[in-house]
C-alpha cells in the first residue's frame, strides 16, 4: 500500500500572516526626524557613556530609561565591516551583487547595517568613510536613507 | 528534593537528508524518539517529561509542543517547548538538564527537529531580525556571518584558504558518520572554486539545508547508572544572548562564546582548555567560525586560530579533535543541530561513537550558536561530579 | 516620559510574513489520499496492541508508541460527535459564512475526522445524528477529496 | 520540595492596542515593576526566562526583541514558547536545580499586531486539517457545543460567567474590559460561532507580565513579601480534536491531581481560597472547575448561578476579571499567577478576597485547552 516516490504527496500551502509593527515612541521620533529633517538621531546613556543607533528607550547595560536623552549624529561615518552579497533572494532590498556594510556614524557607538553604493566592489574596505544619501520619496522607514555613498576623506 | 546530578543515558538521531518526503513532521520526530528509547532500553511510559523545540517559521506550525504529541509521546504527559533560534538545540539540552537537576522530573526526553525542506529558509530567517531596523536591509544569515569573516580577515590577515581548511576537515570527518547528510570529502581548491555567496564565503564554506531530528534522554543520579553503563554526566552549562541588533555585534570576536566558556571554566576549574578537554562538538554553521570562535573558547590567542587549525591539532589524530561527527557544515537541521552536538559529545564520553570515536575521552564540550551572535556551551564528563554543581 | 512624545504620531508599519510551505504528507497520509482519490474509500490505520483505529491514519499509535501495521477501510458514514456553525466571516474561513464544522466518528473508526457539514439547515443539526461523506467530483489527493458530510438517509 | 517563593510581580495595563509601545517597552515596564516590587536591581537577578511566540509576535526568534529589556546582557537566559505559566514552570526548575538563586520570568504578546484567526489557524495540522479553515474560536465553539450537550449546562449559565468576570473587572484598574452587563446583554451580542456569542469570548489584547522567583535562602535578602510555591504540574492531552473527548479535560485533571498532591491538598474545594483560571471562553471556566475537582461534573453552571464563585462566594474565581476582561495571549497564564500573589499578600485592593491563604492559577497551551499548567501558591501564616 505504501505509495511509490512520485505519489508521495505534498500539501502546498502559504502562511500569509499580515502584521503591523509599531515603531514605538522612540522609534517614531527617530523616523520622523529622519523623514522631515533628514537628521539621524541616537539615544545616549550617560552612565555607560554609550550612544545607541538605532535608538533604544532603555540602556541594555544598566537598564536605565534613556528615552529622552536624544543626541544628533552626523550623516557621515566609517565602515566597521561589510560583505558583498552575491546570492539572489526575493527578500533582498536591492539586486545582488550589492554591498551590505556596518556603518558607525560619527557620534554613535553602535554601527547600523545598511547598503553601500557608488563604490566599486573590489575597492570596498573596512574603515572607509561614507556619507548618507537620502531617498527622494520617503517611506518613513530606515530606507529614507537610500544608501551610503563614498564621503570625501 | 535537593538538586540532583544529571547524565545523558540515551541518544537517537534520524539519518539526516536534504528532504524526507516519506515522513511528515510527527513521524520524523518519532524516528529519533524511538531510537533514543531503544538506546536507553526504556519505554515511553517511563519518561516523566518532554522538552521539544524547532524554529517555527521553518515549518509554519504553531504550538509545536501540542502538535507533536503523536510523535513525541506527549499524550497525557508534561511537554514544554523551548526555542531560541539557531541555539534551540543546545537550549533544549540545557533545559533538559535543569528539569532533571530540579528534582521535579527523574527522566526527561529532549527532542530537537527541523524540516528545512518544507519552507523558504532565508525568508524565514529574515523575519528573525527587527522589523523596523534590521529586516529591511538584511537578508538571511549568510551575509551577517560574511560580514564577521570579513572583519576578522581585515583585523588579523586571515585568508579564504584558512576557512576552506576547516570545511575540508569537517567534510572528511563526516565520511565516518552514518547520520551525516554530506559524506563526500572536498579539497581546499574545490571550496575556493565553489560559487561566492557573500564575500568571503563560498558555497562549500556553509552548511546545507537538512531535514532531521535528534532525541536525548537525561536521567537523575538516582537511576542514571542503572540505565546505562557509561552515563555522560553534565558538569556545567552556560549561555549568553549578548546582542539583539546586528549593528551592535563585535565583528571578528564572538563575545557570547567567550563569556559563556569563561563561566564554565571558572565553575569547574579548567585552566588549560586545550589540555583538559579531549574533544569538542562545535556548532559551526560556516567554515570561518572554525578559526575564529576557537579563539573565544580559549584554544588559541586572537588572530592565531587559523594557525592552530593548520597545525593539525584539531584533526582526528590531533591533540584536541573538533567535530568528529562532521559538524554543521555536513548537516544542519537547525532546530536539532545544537542537540546533535550534545548527543555526539555524549557518544564520545560513552565510547560509543564507532568509527568517529576519539580515544579515551574524559571531558567533552558541545556548543550552540544562533540568534544575534548568541552562544551556548555544555561541559560533559565521564566522571560523576562531586556535589551538585552550584 | 509621555509629555515628550505628545506631538509624535506613532509609526505603524503594515508588513506581512509571506513564507511559502510545502509540507510532506509522508507515506501514511499519501496512502490515505490515494484511496480517497482513486477508490473513494476512507482508510484508517489500526494499532494491533490496543486495537484503536485512527482516522486520519497514524503511522505510530500515539498511546502504545508501536507502529500501526494494518490498514483498515472504515465506512463513509458515521455519527456527528460535535459541530459548530460559524456565522461571523472569520479570516481563516476559505468560504462564505455560515460554515458548519463537524467531528465525524466514522463506522469502524475510534477517532473522529474534522470536516465540513453541509446540505442541512444549521438549526436542524443534532449531536449524534448520522452523516455520510460526499466525495468531490474532481479529486486530486487531499482532504478536499471529501467535499463535505451530509445527513445520511 | 525545596522551597521557592515568588517575591516580585510586575504587570502592564491590559489594552486593546498599545500602539506607543514596542515589545521591549512593554517588557521593560513589567520587569521594572517586578524589580521594584521585590526591592531588587537587575544585578540581583541570576538568570532570565522570557516567554513569547514567533507567530503572535510576527518574528522568528521572537525572544530577541525583549532580551535587552529583560536585562539578559551578562546573564544565562532561555526562552519558552507557549503560555507564561509554562515559562514560570521552567523558571522554577532553573531555581530548584541549584544553578541559580533568583530567576526573572517575563511573558508578553500583542494581539493588536496580527490577525488572531490566521495565527490560530496555523496551529491546525497542515496535512489533514488546516485547509478547511478553523481557528481557536470555531474550535472552542465546537467544544462548547459538546459540553452543553453532555452536561445540560445552558447558554444562560455560560453568559453568567461573562457577567461575573466583566463585573469583577470594574475593581481591577489593569483590566481592559470592565463592564456592567446582564445575561441578556451576552445572549443578544453577535453570535460568532454557535453557541458562543461575542461576550462569551475573550478579546485578544496587548500586555506583559513579569515575576521573580527566589530560592528559600535568597528570600530574606530582599524586601519582596514571599508567596510560596506549594505545588505545580503540567500535562498535555492528545492533539487531533477527533482523538479527544472535547467536553472533558483529562490532562487538566491529571495536572491538578499532581499539583494538589505536591501541596498536600486533599479536599481542593474546601482548602483553596481563591482561583485565577484560564477563561478564554465562558464554557471553559466551568469545564476547568469540574476537571480540577473544584465542583462535581456538570454542576459548575448551577453552582455559579447560586453565587459560589463570586467575589463573596465559597470559592471566588477570577476576581481580577480573568481573560474575558483582558487576554494578552502569551502573558495570560503568568498574569493569573501574579494575581494570586497579590491576593495572598492582601494587595489586590478593590478586588481583594479577604484572608486568602492559598490560591491556584492556571495556564493553557494549544487548541481547546489541550495542555494545562496548574500552580498552587500559599502564604506562611
């Protein structure tokens, strides 16, 4: 009775679960400043002397509430790590190959992951100076920074 | 009931494959459970509680603990689910340990499983990262790991050949492990010639997608020695979920592994891990981890991991064999993978690892990796620990 | 903390987790679906130790934990163990409300099969009533090969 | 059993939609509530167990969202997936194992961020059942139908549970739906799935709860008033609805028997002063009372009608308003435990049950109450 190989059934299905995510108060504030004033802000914990980007309302080290201690950061920063993504996947923000980099903005202690464009793949290196390039049309997301491009040294 | 000492008295695995169309999820789980029960010569009715885990979005089944009971044996029994991403398997091992050590359950069945072939794993992994910040930019685990390898290479001058050497070692070991999925040797040149996925990581540097399950039975000191000749005593467990945002991680170092292993060494008095530990089953989803994370385990100074691997010290005939089972590069059913490391360490301690047995093993380490650069570490020993670990 | 965010309208992101799945039915379920598709027969699996016949069939008896070796054909008629009439158009419903779900213990089976009940006025349904399977004309090997259960004459 | 106490509890308000809070914000609020309640700082916590669900949170590895807010930075941590009462049980084993002296347990979820019907449809077996489109409400309605049929309990008696719990919620400032309603209001509310009306069903809400466990020798070090864990057990029934006798809950009976035995309870109906049960639907509060032996089979409805389970009754059930008045899915079981701790400490303010000395709390996982976790808590006199 056991079926042969091509008769082993597959039930095709899809899990299409709609979600809505709340950026929360601090997240909203960051994204509105980014959208309306093209300003990138972080939240700073004085006790631990650490500025977090993306902003978090509480400091992970000492668990204190830092949600009002906004700090303005520069649009420039340096690459602390990167990779060149070459495999193609439907979920990718841009077509492969593209540069996915970790950028520590001047004034921040934690780098943010983002896309780098305008740099030949072969010349990418850790420590490179980059500058935020803002998107024409805003989507009120982190993609309001369209990508990071090379910055004058 | 005072706290109890705990030992692994039975293990079971499926023959891990890229796809298992002949069984559904519950049946896959049952295969591993039946072989673990047989290994310990126990019936399901002698099990006091069950701990199970996988990564939900890989199978799209909610409340897996409830769904699994036909296969896991949980009907009219206590069953609970633990899940922490890639470290799920080792989280389950640590969970089983605490359930038995608490004195509330004498014999606990622990199950890790995954059917990666049933979903689009990259799509499922992408949703692991913060929906507002990381997810839009990020796509899949490989690019995060590649960024780590790139940073390490920039800092210490390692090369792609160093990563390839680790892949060659593990794929060779896998040939003597009947449960492993990829049992074909490869050379450094073949690794470097394979397609580049995300600089500097090639296709043969990373783990495959696998359908597989693993089951482990842990028992308290009151009955462990009656059940199995050489129980694998759990001496200590530790883990860290150090980061939550990809940007925060310290690329080129695995802080969570360093902290967790340091806690264990301090707790049991290990000062020279290279000498005092006889074998390591390292959860290493891609080759470069094999030269970087062994530094965080204290086996080599920072930047010298590759040298230690090229010296042959971690090969089967070296001073400290790593991944006699072939490790994660040969087989990765994610929810089970951390528990497979735990089960393989137990087989090494019990001297029952057949062709992949490392001679006279007194202490073994099994680790887990996942989440946002998270690590779990479990120390296994042949000797019974003196008093319950505090 | 709140007055700081008085002017901030919270950002909400509509998103969707859209993961395609293909669940392997396995040999046992495939055997069940082939019998439905090709012979309009409903098969169960019997545990030789405790004698229970499971519909849907199970490879291993969940109670005795031994492999159910024996396929057993069960009747296409049975008694309604319980039911509900869904009046609200729930998001999970694939068809127009009202939809009637029932648990049907088929003659010869020891467990009940979850399925639709139709061709009956919702107010007439009674627990314990006899119902009969109505097979779909187009059968492709899936639980949908049984269209629904209707009152047995 | 070695003695472990709960020395700190913290909860957010239960709301339909906490739009201004992320998961981390909610957890941080509850964790700080528990730490203040216990008179502890995060450094006093030896290890953390978070409880979440990837489907409800819309995120693979959902525990990653709340790690920082639970202070896991340099600590051992683990994550349970399922109801918070199960998370607390795993936290208890970690406290009893000798590895840790204090354990922080958190549980959170947001019903507002997703569609509960689709999330619970994903709990059905993908091969045989999921495609026909049932969810938690339709499955539990089928259970209610079987229960009414077997025990002659009436829809009016079901409605009376809703009237009681929404009424109790008027005295609980954290509840989402305090309401003054009548049996007729319930029976005339929208019929969602026979026999369950809208007011027979709990909402799906946003909320978070945190508790702190401490071993006996660590308790004196903090100012949190200890409530002792006297008994706890959990058990699961079969999975397929067709394999089960839906109108009964044998797995709850077994879990309750074991928990009561651990606590040395021989006559639960008389020895228990207050109960916080998992009333996801009105018929379930009655079923759980009968399955735990807190009243005879089939009689919970009539005993409710003569007021035995009201705030001034023989055995007050859900003085907090229960799930019917606010149901953050994953946090619900942990909130039941926290409510019993408040009752036994005499800190339940307006919904306080006078001189309550021993109480029970219940968590549930799976469809139609497949897997139950029963807690017995007591106060030293």
